[in-house]
């Protein structure tokens, strides 16, 4: 034993230790408590489905937030190879990172053109989505300073009260567009629907009417109103470009309707332990669940650090052998427990549990957690090991 230590050193004992050899090579173990499988072929197929539903409108892919948690680089490369020529990101750094992956693409930055962003926007050939007359003025000034005509998308608000020109700014721009757009080439007028996930919402028609009114006030240019949900509202909402995000990653943009998009993401984990619990035993932190019968419980090595929301405690379900197994007890940071008493087939340590995927849809899990598919997806990039499949 080495002096001053209490650990066991395999080499000092004269034994060969393959695990230590792998550690030195940077490959400690192949064990994966949580696995996030991303089907790139399904991403490509979903892009093509969006093209079919939106045709002849251009389909621009939204790849912000690490491609909704699925992996920015592999997804962007897949979309570019599938024929996507227009992308939307939120942050400036996302646009910078995307440029080498899609060198010929037009990349829109939703955050706009704040003064500190202007040099990088110009240098990386990024197109800002301008959200105020102040941003329009700053981008026009940049065009004069660089002696270039700069592309711009201009966003006006039609009811979200989030980003975008307000009605007074829109009226000013319409009246003074020749001066205010000096040096700029408007490649897109755009707005954003607030209720497109509900095809029966009156707000959809209200925003459509407001958008059409605004376009009639402005110089001609391509227009875009719809993201994923809007694509499914019908041809009136398509205009010249649509901007799917959730749909590309397999989410259902209108949960009340059948989902035309393929499943992209599977979050799975092997069972770490099976254990018998007598009737009346409690499970997990806070003892919030008590077994109602003799039960067979399974524990898997993933938790809220892997994007499995704590809100799923005693409410969610996983799929094992194609059957649903309810989550019992509180979801903890690294572990989740579920009741497999009624699961058919053989069970053992290593049997796969599906948290999100083919049996347990994004929408089902989101509903159980009282949230939305978008939040679930964007939380999945934290710790689970990503695996990419090319086949659809």
C-alpha cells in the first residue's frame, strides 16, 4: 500500500488493470446511465414533411438552443445536406457557430442588432431580425459606414407583446420607409403567432388580419408569419416562408391533431436495480408514495439532472417492454423509480426504460409534468450521452 494512502493500487500489487489502461486513454467505461438517441434521418424527413405541408413557401429551420437540445452541429449539418438554405437562431453566438456548418446559408438572428452585435453580424454575414425603429436605425448606420447594402428581416408585433415593432413604430416606418431603410435590403417582413398550437383560437385570425394590414402599409418583400403550428393552420398562414422548430424535432405542433412528424428523440436508461416492496412501503424523498400492494420496483440512473422533470414525481410514466410503468416517489437528481409490477415479459438489471420516445411521446410526458414539449427538449442536453442515427 502506498505510504500515506488507504486506496488500493492495482499496479503496486503487481496486477494488470485494464480499467486503468482505459482511463489513461480517456475511455473509462462504456456504461451509460442515460442515453439520448437523436434520429437525424427523422429530422431530415420532418424537414421534407414541412416542405410538403407548406409548399411552395420556403422552409427555414429553427436551430436555436442547441437545436432544441438535440445537438446543434449534427442537426444543422443534416438539415443543410437535406436542402435547407435558411436558418433561424436566437443568439449571436449561435449564428457565428452555425456559419462554418452552413457557409452558403442565410442565417437570421432573432435577437436583433444591438450596437455591440453589429460588427460580428456584418463579419459573419448574419441577417438580424430587427425589432424596433432604433435597431433599424443602427443597422442602417452600419450599412452607411461599411458602404454595403445589408440584408434585414423586420419583425412587427401582431399580438404577442414580446419583441417586434409596436403599432406606432410600424406607422412611422410605413410613412418614412425610404429614409429609414436607407442602405438596407428587406428580405423578410415577419411576425409570430401566439396561439398556433390551438387551431380553434380566435387569436390566430386576429393576428393574420393584423399581419395582412401591416404588409399593405409596407414596401413589397417576402413575408413570414408561421412557425411549426402555423404550418398546420392552412394556406392562408403560409405566405413566403415558414419557420418550423418543434416540428423538426418530432414534437406535435397541435397536440389536439394527429402528429404528421416522425419521432426524433428517445431518452432511455437501463434499469440499475429491481427490488420487492411490501404493501405500505414508502418510496423516495419525502416518502410521498406508499405502495398499495406488494410491488416490484425498478430504479434507473437518470433524474432531473438529465432533464427528467421533478414534476413527474408520482405523475409520469416510463415504458418498459412496450408497457407503461408509473413513476413512483419523487424524481431525484440522478435516479427515478417506477412500478413494473404489471409489466409483461422478462425483467432484469439492464432492461431498457424509455422516458421519452416511441411509446411515451413528448406531449404525454409534457402533460404529466404540466409543461410543454419545448421545455422538455431543451433540458435534455445537460448530461445524457448523445447518440446519432442516420437512418430515418
